[in-house]
C-alpha cells in the first residue's frame, strides 16, 4: 500500500489515506480523510455499537424527514429536465432489476395490489376505456393473436389454472 498523507488525500479528494504508522490501538491500517480515524477502529466500533448507531440514524431520519422532502421537492422543481433525464437513464440501465423488484412486491402484496386496481377501475371507468381503446389501436396484432389463442382454448385453460 502506498504512503499517502492526509493533506495529499484531501487535495486528491480521497476518502482514505495510509501513513504506515499504527493508530493508538496498534492497527496499521488506512485512516478516514474526513476524521483521521483508523478504519479498523471504526469498523470495530460499528460492530460493537450497531444498535446504538441504528437508533441514532432512525432519530435523525425522523427529525429531518420533512425538511429533506421539502428540499428534494424544491430541487426537482428547479431541475425537472435533469431529474427526468436521470430517471429515464436509470430505468433503461436497470430495466430487469426494476421488473424483478416490482414482481417481488406484487407477490408479497398481491391482495393489496388487486384491491387498489379494483378501486381505481371503479373510480376511473372513462380512463380505463380510453387506455383500452388506445392499446387496441396500437396493438392490433397482439389482440388478434390473443383472440386466436382464446378460441383454441389456450387462454381459457390458463385463466382457469390462475383462478384455482
């Protein structure tokens, strides 16, 4: 490991530095640039005080939740195009990851999701009708294929298995 002083680490924006000298507890390890604490001492402290740390983080999050939401809302309003583009790029890059997360959520909350969808359909019949019309116009081949399969009995059996 290369010897790097804290001053050099700050100049190079490094999160850690290494002096080669032992800390007061005898660890010859990297140190955090921000605090000069030994990484090994820090790790041991976290292991020994995990509950205490989590409680402090929970209290902090509670105390500043509304303030952070407001700051986030203002940022999104001021940088709408930037945020939209970043979201689009993330969705493109992580399509499978997002799909899997949604699938797992649906499996774990199936009843809740079905109830939410049912309520939405009851409250918005015009929107449902319009979305269905647009889908049918945009996907005539899929509609024909689905009808063909249904007539052949493929979808009927699948629907019966799903209900069972």
